[in-house]
């Protein structure tokens, strides 16, 4: 199954969505089309599995952030993780962002989103963060700021992660320090 997902990711990243048929994925993965269909009944099923795999990888990295270093340092790390995921395979990330909106995947992502919000609340609860950062809606706001800026930069084809990190952190800390929430 992992070989199928990596083959699909490679095709999406190098050749785009139109080139990513189940036949092309099976050929690239070195499996028969019948074997592919045992795991994935369609290209959409493969794409959905890729989205969930990317989300899982992101979430694992975010949950591994050590908040004992302080909220500001943890926030910098979280922004770095988000940027790395977007810019590591930018074409793939852009396609998956669009497909996430098209496919009926939201119910599958609910537990991931809840865990991501919990991790963000843990970062925002650190003593070096502004007191208003603990308000319930602030975690969602900060995640929206990060996602919006990072996805937009990826969509424009940006590749300078340091410049992007500075801009995202300026927006996040500007919001938090201005009493966001």
C-alpha cells in the first residue's frame, strides 16, 4: 500500500493531477491494477489516503514539539513544520490542498483537526504567551493564519522558507501580541 501511495505522490508532484490515473499509479508502483484496486477503488481514494497520510505526518511533528521551551519557541517550530510540509514537495502540496476541498474528507479529518487544535492550545497556554492567547477561538485563528499564509505562498510557488517563516511569525505574533481573541 505504501508503494502505491508513494507512486501516486510522485506522479502528482512531477506530472500533475491529470497524469495520475490508477493505471499510471499501478505501473509506477510496480503492482497490477487488480492489486491497486484491492486497496483503492479509485484515484479519489488514493488522493484521500495521501491527504490523510500528509495530515498524519504533520500532526505527528506538531505533537512532538516540546512546549517546555516556551510558547514562542514552540510556535516558531510549528510554523517551520507547516512550511516544510508545503515547500518540500510544493506541487504535491498544492494539488492536495485543492483536492482536500473537493473530496468528501472532512469527517475523516475531524479527529486530526481536534488534535491539532489541542496542540496549538498547549503552545498558546505557555507562560511567555499573552494572556488573551488562551481564549478558545485563538487556537483556530492562529492555525487559520498559518495555513492561509503558507498555502498562499505555496500556491504562488514560493521557495524561500526563511522569508516565509518571518512573514508568518510576524502575522501570528502580531495577532497574539495585539490581544488576538
